[in-house]
C-alpha cells in the first residue's frame, strides 16, 4: 500500500452553549485541524489535532502538513507507523525549527491518520489493533458541566444532571479566586454526594502559594485530582505541591514529548498522567508514555484534545488507562462518535481510529486551509 495524497483540513465546531471558559481560555469553537491521507488501495485515513479554532494558527498547522510533512510521506507505506513517526519527528530541518509546537501538532494529525489507515486496512477498530480490550468498560468523567463561564446555580444543576445521567465522575474548573473556587467546589460536592469522583482543573493559572492555599481548603471535599495546578513546565513547583498537599496532581495535556513526562515521573511531581495524541505528535508517542506510566505504577487519564474520539480506543486497550474525559462538542462530527451511556464510554464498533468525519460535518464546518 502506498500514500498517494495528503490533504489538510480545518473544521471549526461550536462548543456547548456557544461559549466556554477555563482559567486561561475562553472559546466559542473547537478546532479540528487535520489531514486526510489517501492510498493506492482506495483507503483514506483521517487524523487531527485540537485547537481553539484560531484560524491563522490553524492555517500554520495545515501549511506545515501540506508543505513540510506531506512531501516526506508520498510513496511511503502508511502501515509503517513507527518508521514514519521517526522520519517526520527526526527530520533534521523540521527538528531544528520545532521539537515541540506546530510541527508536533501537524505530526499528530498525520500519525493518527496513519493509525486510522492501519486499523481500516485490517478492518478492525483501533482498540483491537492495539491488542484488544483489557476492560469491559471505560469510565467517563464529565468536564462539560464545570466551566468557569457557568454560574454557581447552573454549575450545581449541571453536576446533578450529570449524576442523574449516570456519570460517576465530574471535573470543575478552578483558577479564578481561591474563595470563589472553594465555594463552588463545596456546592458541587454537596450536590453530588460523596461517591462521585470530583476533580478540579486549574489550566496552569496559579502560583505555588495560591495552589497551597486552595489545597488547604479543598482537602475536605475529597478532590480526586488537581489538574494543571501550576505552569505547564514547572516540574519543581509540581513536585513541591505534590509533597505539601494530599490532593493528587494531574497533568500532561500541554506536554509534547515522552521526555517531558519522564522529568515529572523522576521528580515525583505527578500522580495522574494525561497525555494527548493531539499534542504529542500522535498516538505513537502517547503509547510510549502509557508504557512509562505503567512502569512507574501511575494511572493514565488521557486528555480530551481529541474529544476522546481516539482516546476511547486507547482506554479500552491499554491497562494503564483508568478513566477518560467526556467533552461532547465534536462527537457528532464523526461516523463513530465517542458516546457515553450510564457513565461509561461505548466501545467503538467501526474499523479505524474513530476519526472519520461525516459528510455533513465535512460540509458544514470546513474552513479555508489558506
Ligand atoms: O483543560 C481541559 N481539559 O482538561 C480543556 O481541554 C480546556 O479547558 C479546553 O481546551 C478549553 O481551553
Ligand atoms: Mg485540563
């Protein structure tokens, strides 16, 4: 099988309620920035990275796909995923301009498209290609009810509704003021009861002193994990927080390489590992991180930069994965949506990686790739 064409694409898909915010970002659409890879066997694979739908930035990624990565792929066998991952990631000219950033987001779209092709060629869902299911169910936790843009009353209503729908895990955003965030945390804990896991996510906003103050007040609410409490690259700060607080530290959605995770492992600065195929140059590097997490006996909760379209396959197939984020913004854009029923992700049925857009989504949400 040979790669005959690589076509970049951009979809901008509205978020729930037309606008959401965390401590750092406020967005109206999710950017699905990807590549369709065609082959001489008549199969096409799709992969994408996730952005905040900033079109000029998305077009930088698609230009990287079209002019830097695509020429390295034409004529290659798409099933040789490891070889092609290294060919792109270690291309001297591209490595020189970006070992982490736009080049890895561009490569993420391509690597996932290759895994999609590989699974389609074997006519199996990706979880089967990865070794088959290691669990009967993949537990979901709902992030989409916990945005900072949601007022207290609707926050409590949404949390209750999620529990009524069967969710056994919830995550709410923090990073506004400690007082406001502790108040909201207590309201949600009171609303959902003691048995639903309740995580918080700061998206890297606060400094260590603020995190310590928040954690002192939050410990009474049995917080499942404190996600991205500090700046993404601050390994020593996370290590200090992990030692000073009894709330587990989670991070990873902003890390690009296995080496970045390795530093957090070695400094014991992480309890929950949250890699993301849309940031790490694809599934190939995320699999390395899952193996490393397993060797450190740390649980994995993949981040939903893909809105769990691909990570639901990973979570069924990799023993280190324990729970998966649910954000439903883009699921209906795909022929095999990442769906949750009674608190658990449905096991995907179709061949591939869950990344094939529907014709309706393709027509409705396409943006110009410049
Ligand atoms: O942190 C996250 N999940 O854990 C979300 O991906 C971000 O909040 C969204 O991208 C909006 O910025
Ligand atoms: Mg997060």
